[in-house]
C-alpha cells in the first residue's frame, strides 16, 4: 500500500513540457505550490524538477547540515586528545556561570 502511494505521487507529479507551450505555467506553478514539486518531461525524459521555495530552502539547509556534519567528523577523526578543552574550563575562562546559562534559551542546529 505504501509503495502504491509513493508511485501515485510521482506519477501525478510528472508533467509534459507541452503544458508550458500551451500557456499553463501559472497553473503548473500553483500545482507546485500545492504538491511541493513537479517533474517536467521533454521527449519522454526528465528535463527538470520544479520545487516549491520552501522545499528548496529545506533541501539546501539539509545539505549545509550534512556538510557541517562531515567536517565535524573529519575534525574529530584528526583531533588529538589535547585539542579538546573541557566545558568547565571554557566557562571559567569566559567568566560564565551555570546560573547565567539557565536564563538563556539556546538552540543548536
């Protein structure tokens, strides 16, 4: 059942380039806004994929996060044990107390 839904979604997202030639661009863009993407076919081959700006922003953020993850993994692999500074030592150097942090809302991406 799940496979069928995915296949149906993909099949409903395929559009021929001739729809653009018939002046249906505005309608296609509305469909992209609704579904998130459309696959434009030219000569029975995918020519491009139109995606909603929100989806594009999400994809680029995921790529950036993945690149940061890979960089962090590489740094950890090449790091020596004396490259790390304990959290308490950093807080001491910067004059930060636990109470100071309790009042702050921090979100780490």
